[in-house]
C-alpha cells in the first residue's frame, strides 16, 4: 500500500497546550515503540501529518462488537497509544454478536434483511442493554490504561424510521450533533460512542454501526476512517488474497464486475465509495484487524485494505 500522505512541510498544530506538551514529551517513547513497525522517518512523518489537522479530524474508528469480546486488551492498548501521542480518534462501536448471543440463549432467531437487524420491542431492549454494557467495558478498559475516555451513548444521532413496516425500530440517521464529541475532545477525553439514535419525539432507534460511523465521517471529514474487524481487510474471493489497496477512481467499475464481489462485500464497497465521494481527497478508508492498526496508520506499506479515490 502506498498511503496518500502529502509530506507535511508547514505543520500547523492546533492542539491545546497540555496535549501539545503530552505529545512532545512522549514523542521519543512513541518513536521507540514504533521502531519495530516502520522506520523512524515514516512514523514521524505520519505523526506530523495526523497532527496537522484539528484534533477531531484525525480519525473515525469503527469497532466491530466481536473485537470487544475477542480482543479487548489489544484494542484498548491501541487506542491508549493514540491517546498518549495526543491523537483523538472518534471511536464508535457495535455490539452485533453480543445481541445475537442473548437472543439465541432466549431461543429467538436473529432476523436480518439486507444486513440490517429487524428490531422489534423485545429485541430493542436487548440492543440497548448490549450497547451500554459493551460501551462500559471499553471505557473501563481504557481507563485502566490511563486514558481519559468518555462514554457517549445518546444525544449524537437524530433519526427517522428507516422503514417501519420492514425493520420496525431501526433508524435512518438524519442529523449528527457534533457538540458532545467536540466537548469530549476539548476536555481531553476520547469519545466512545454507540450507534443508537433518537427521533424528535424521543423514540430510541437501532442503527447499524458501520452506517453510523459513515455518518460521523461525513460531518467530521477525518483523514482516516478505520473499520476494525477480525478479518482485517477485503479479500479476493477467488484467490483468497488480501487487497492491500483499492484506488476507486481507477478500479471501481472493474471491481464491481468481479464475480466474487457480491452481497455484503458489494454493499460495503459501494457504501465506502459513496462516503469517499463526499469527503476531501485526503480522506481514506482502512479496513484492518486491531493488531495491525498502528502499522496501517504509521507506515507506507500499511497492513489491511486501504481504500481511497
Ligand atoms: C446493529 C447495531 C450493532 C452493530 C445490530 O443490531 O446488530 C442494526 O443492524 P456490529 O458489531 O458492528 O455488527 N443494528 C440496525 O452494528 O454491531
């Protein structure tokens, strides 16, 4: 992967003073930590690049619910690392597998239509419980690593019903309130969000976490939109090889013609393209495993699948 990183020559760092101090005081430690990942020059270059935009424009990181169950210590230490170098990713997590576990234990078969959970009243109470539990788990794990993390479980996403007959209590996001996220970052805390939304009359609606992360990216226009999942990228269904980079401008049409690009993969690629078309060219999407997060962010070669236009 050749990441699209313009060399930041005139770096204007807009961080508040305490964060700036933290950033520089830990800088040598950071470079040491990262020596096994990339060259010092590479790492420094990316650090400079990521800190050249406002703090809220560094990254939106979507964490799949399965990662909280399977890789919480790794996830927490990755996020803690970013925090300790003065970077404030906006973190949004899902909780799909936890919801399914509870439903299945109760003998209820999870229902999906086009990858969206059909959410009746009973399912909704499970969804809300799981979101709050997983949010607390992640926040607590971060606090144990010395990170100031702030749970943001409501008040961000405004929504209407996506299709009440088809999906019941599922929302289509129609507004994003940036204020709680901005306040969190201004206070030096990592914002940790769920993808629950609310109608104007106060009905809570369920929103797919990938979609909610995309909505965050549309309003914050971050340099990086990172989807963390266990698979760690998009794989060619015929050869089994990981696609290290997709340049949408040149490859999109051909990619859609590939026989293995169907169902969920097709939907995902289309959604990511739609998202990137709405964002500055400096924005890119990375799909990676949590173990590869630092490598993807701080090296030219990357680790997962990088998608850009
Ligand atoms: C999702 C929200 C959780 C989610 C659901 O109920 O599963 C809808 O489908 P993962 O772990 O990221 O899959 N909501 C409407 O997306 O979690």
